[in-house]
C-alpha cells in the first residue's frame, strides 16, 4: 500500500471531487471531504518520512518507465510542500462554506471545487513531469476561480474574473516555456530535462523558454509587478478560501520556481550566466517595502492581509535570489511559517466577518472586549508577522538574515530588518483599534463559534510551537535546500 | 523542577492565577502578593549558591543549532533578579493602594501584564545567551505596552506609539542585527567570562558592532533614543515606579553591562579602545538629561529625565571597562533602583492624596505629608550619591573606575552630575518643608493610605540600608570582573 502513496496523494482528492457531485448529501459530502484531507495529510507525512530516508521517492504510473510514462518524484522539498498544503486543507476545511454565496443544500459544489483545487495543488507539487505540472496547475486554477467567485460579496465575481484572465495568461506563458523546452530536448520529464538541457543551455530558445516559464510562475506567485490579481481575489473570496489559498497556492508556485531554477536549469546557469538575481533581488526588496507600505494604508482587514502577503512573498523570493543553500532554506521554511501565520489571520478575518458582518477595520473597534478569543488570536499571529522571538516569524527572519549575512550582503540585511518594522505598523494599527478604541454603539459581545475558533487557534498555537521547535521546520528546510542545490547545480 | 526555571515560571503562573481570579478583587490581589513572595523566596534561595561560586543553570530546548533557550545565573544576573523580585513585592502592595485609591479600571489586565513583565525581567536576568536575552527583552516590551496605554486616552495611545516605536525599532534594527552578526562571527551566542568576540572582529567593525548593541538596547535610554521614557510617564505611577525606574530600564542597562562584560569582555574592550566613543556619549547623556530634568515642571517628568541621566552612569561604567567601573555599574543597578522607586512612590502618593503633579504646587505639602517627604529626601540623597545612602558607594566605584582607566574627565562629569541632581531634587524637598502652604490648604496630616506609605517607607529605609550592605554586594559582584 505504502508504495502507492504518491499516486493516492493526488488521486484521492481528485476522484472524491466527482463523487461529491453524485452524493450531494450535505453531511455525507462534508464528512467525506474531511476524511480525504485528513487522509492526504497522513499520506504526505508518510511520504516525507520516506523521502527523508531514501532521498527521492520515484513512482511510475502504470509501471510505464519514463520517458514513456508519467513519473512522480518526491524529494524533501516537495514532500514539505505536500505537508503544508494538506495540513492547511485539513485544518481549514471543517469550517466549510459559511459566509459565501453557496445556497443551502448545494454545499457539495463547494466541496468538490475545494477538493479539485486541493488535488491540483498536490499534483503540481508531486509530479516529475513538466506537462503534468501545467495540467494540474490548470485544474487547481479553474477550481480556484470558482471558489473565489463564491464570496458573498458581488465583487467576488469580478475578482474571480480578473484573476481568471491574469491566471490564464500566466498558465499560457508557462505552457509556452514548457513547449520550448520540449522542442529543444524532446522530453517532458524533469530529471531527463535536467540532463539533456546541459548541451543546449546557452541557446536562445532555452533562454526564452526560461523567461516565459518564470513570468508564468511569477504571475501565479504574485511577484511584485505581477501581483495585481491577488489583493482583490483574497479580499473578496470566502474566508476559508482566502486562508487556504494564501497558505498554499502561492507556496506551490514558489515551489515551481525552485524546481525550474535549481533542478531543471541549474543555479549556475540561472544566476551566473543569466544573472536572474539582478532582476529578482530588487523586485523582492520592492515587494517587501511596497507590499508592507500598501498594507499600512488599507482600510479593510482582509485587504491588509493580502498586501502583507505580497510583502511576505518578497521575503521568499529574496531568499531564493541570494543563491545559496541558506537562502533557499530560508525561503522554504518561510513557506511553512507564513502558511501558519497568514492562514490563522485569514481565519480570524472569517470570525470577524461572521460576527461583525464586515472586515472593515473601523468595524473592528473594541473587538478586544467583544470577541476576546478572536482578538487575542490576531495579536499572537500578528506578533508572528512582526517577527517577535518565540514565533515562527522570528525563525524565518533569523534564517533569512543569517543567509544574507553569510554572503556579507549588508545592505540586504539592513533592508530586511527595516521592512520587518513596517509589519509592526500595520499590525499595531489593528491592535490599537481592537483594544484602545471604544466599541461602536449597540455592538453585541459575541464570540465566534468553536467551529471557527478551533482551526484558528490550531494555526495560531502552531505558529508559537514552531517558533521554538525548529527541527521539523528549519531542519527539514535546510535538508531540502541541501538536496535541491546538491542534486543539480 | 529546576529552581532557575521555577523562578522565571512563577510570575507567569501568577499571571494566570490573577487572570482567573479577576472577578474577586481581594482574592486577585492576594494572588499577586503570594506569587511575588514565593518568587522572591525562590530567587533569594538561589543567592547563597551563587555567592559560593556555583552557577545554577537550566537548558529548556535548543531552538537553532548553537542557539538555545537556556538560563545560567551569574552574579550580575543574580543581583538584578534579587532587585526585581524584591521590589515587586513592595510595588504590588503599593499598586493596590494606588489603583484602588484612584479607582482605576481594568485592574486585572494591569496585574496580569505586570506579572508577565516581571517574568520577562527574571528571564533577562538569568539568560545564558543572547538569544534568550533577546526573547525576554522583546517579551518585556510587548507585555508593558498595555501598562503604558492603561488609560486608553488619546494621550496614552500616542505615548504607547512612541514607546513601542522606539523600543521595537531599536531592538529589531540594531539589537537583532548585532545578535545575528555575532552569531555569524562566532557561531554561538553564549555569555562567557572574558567575552566571546575577542579574535573574531577588530577595528571599525568592532566599534560599529558595539554601537549596534548600545543603541539596540533602547531600554537603556541612551541618548538619542531616550524619548520613550518620558512618554511612558503617562502610565499609572506604580508602572512608572517598578517598570520605568526598575524592571524595564534596568533590563536595558543590565543587558548593556552583561553584553559588554560577557560578549565583548572588558579586557578586549579596554585594550581595543572601541568603547571610548560610548563613554563620551554616555557622559553627554548624563549631563544633558540632568539639565533637562531641572527644566521639567511636572514631577514625574523630572524623575524620568533623572532616570535617563542615572542609567547612563551604568552605561558609562560598563564602557569604561575597568574592574572598579564595572563593579560600580553593577552596584548602581541596585542602588538606583531602590532610590528611584522611592521617589516614584512618593510622586504617586502625592498625586493620590493631594492630587498634585506639578512641582510648583508642592509648597508646604511636606508638613501635611511628612513621611512621604522624608522618604523623598532619603531617596534623593541616594540618587545624588551622598552618604549614608547606597548611591554613595556606586558613585564612588564609578569614579574610581574612571580614574583607574586614566579617564579623569569622567570623574569630573560624575561630580558635576551630582551637583546637577542636587539642583533638580532638593528644591522639591525644600518647597515641601519650608515654603508656606497656599491659602486654604493648611491643615493636619493628610498622608496617602497605608498601602502606599508603608512601601515607600520600606524602600526609603532600604536605600539607607544599602549603604551598610555595600561590602556584600561587592563580594557578590567581584567574580564578574574576575577578582
């Protein structure tokens, strides 16, 4: 059984999705989806275990060897991403599709879309075939557009529509890049690509292919100038969807970037010949500052979180652009850490939306006494965003600054520390509103239900726990980076 | 459980107990007193071991390779721990009198945050490495923020922003940078006798690293990062007393001494001359803050500037990096704590009993509040540094240290600063006792409640008692300088 885990990891959610459409019974569908996400979490943890033992777990579909068949290849890096995706899914899904436009009795539509999105993301992360990546990316993206459009605000539809356009452009760019690579090498398998590209690397076609693929991935990842779809999408989607997407979708895109740069093309080519860091470093730094500054001026809590995500993505790509093992590890560990913090914060937004009816910051006045548990969850997760020691945010900051110092990149070190101070401003604005401002007249004091609070607090407490226990996060990230950079470079 | 861990955890447990019993005010306040007594007993029980040369330690967990959450009690930390935990008892009692006498709201939150801040102070005191110190240093900043903004007024909110803005900015931009830099140079962050940096860094880079540490410790209120301290005076007086005369600011200067002694090493600093600029900056901070204090009309603001000036004594002592100077710096942590807390207690008592906060309103008040003003007088003597008060000894050692390091100009600075502190403290006593009361305010005794008068009397007597206990303090601290 356990040798089929790579296949089950993806097939389970993808096949359950149509099953949900057939079953239609709300409770049944709900329980089934939950069981699937929990099962996927178990599988991803088992895969992580296997990958740590043998290096790379290879699974050939239908026993067709490559390049004929499709191959799944799990090493520490994508096992880590699989764990992040399935963990967040298992934690947030119990909340379900409250606060959305989904009419009663048709919840199964939400669950099947969610499972498709979930399965697609897992597929992107697990597969060892670049065309397969594109296919799964489209599956997850199409499901994502549906999920975003379910937001209870009519603006959600517009947000989904504009994301659809931009996302399709991104996918097309990626496809063009993949096509050009196929043209040059005649293979779609990642391991084969890495070998065969050695001889043709310096050709213009491969350089163009790289450029197309990077732009395509950057759109999905929302790297700074290509980030415009993100704030609207995250703001108007249902809270559970925002929490899930912010914690997983961009993470998978980041993983793709790692895979293309380190495994397929090789760091030597990307950074020394093409000098990709000359573009990526300034863009990352700009994202850190512009994203945080924009977050400071937002009037809506969810929108603030969305802009903060853009800044956090800047930290991840900065780690990548440092072109070192420490830098890549800092980026990888931040995937996990950011997923916990931002997922938790979006769930807090969900609690607020449920009880207050809006996520405008002015409506959060006096939340400290109206919803003490929700407000304190926000405080703890917010301290993580600032990077206070004892939270995961500090671990990320520590790893990233260590990586920058290791390369004697003094300016970058200073900029990282300064930009993290901007987080203090936007988090503290919320805290002042919640604790130091009187609640509006007639506001009811009512805490969110346990169904919301438990997932929120799981993520928040995890963000403290992993602030102290870094062996299973930073330790794994370092191992992953070592494997990634050592395998091909 | 290890008694080192116990002493850090106890105030946290106290915080939980206070939060749970919040509905019943008497029970809640009893919890605070009991916790503070037990905490002090535990801390005090460790002291004899440390005096005998033991270094009780506890490692909680390894967070990163070479970086762990760990405690190790050395003499300097023992001293700070004793000061913080003993004054917590007195301040708690005082706070009950103040908060009730003043009908403050949100008292439960107040005492919860107070206990957390004390736990953070003990964590800083007992930290075995820079990471642990940084962790508790930040915890203290965030746990005291609700205390500073306690009143929730726009003014308190503004002060809270200044407070958090300066303390977090300096700690993240400078202190964290310095910690990480040290880590990348040395590969670990342990505090060790003789320092860890020697041989890893030199020249300008060393001076820059020292600057990052010195300014990163914003709680030491070294100019130009001192503005948060006067701003924090908007808090209720017990907060100003314990936190902004003892725990918070002392956490800053204590960390300064600890880092200069155990990370840089005093011999390394002294030989490389990297800290000369810091001596001059500290001296400037001493004099400028003293002069500013004279100009302050508000009693608490004057005490705040006096604190800034006195804190720089300790920074100066550490920067001089001679054994007497470091000894003096360590002693001054205790001496100034007891003296200044007395002055703040008096300011609070005057505010609650007579509703006066400006110095010009104090005419003749000493005759109606003789105990308070007598205590104020004793506390002032200690701050000025004249016998028979503890402050005399620390100033003596500081001056001796300056002379040892052939930096006679700082002996002069210390003397001048004493004169200035006479100029800003004595007029208050003189007004209280010798000026006639304003029309219609004569009358009999009008002291604040016992819960306030007793603590301030205790600390006033304490600042005299420390004059007699100086030899013990010196003996405790001698191993710090390798004597």
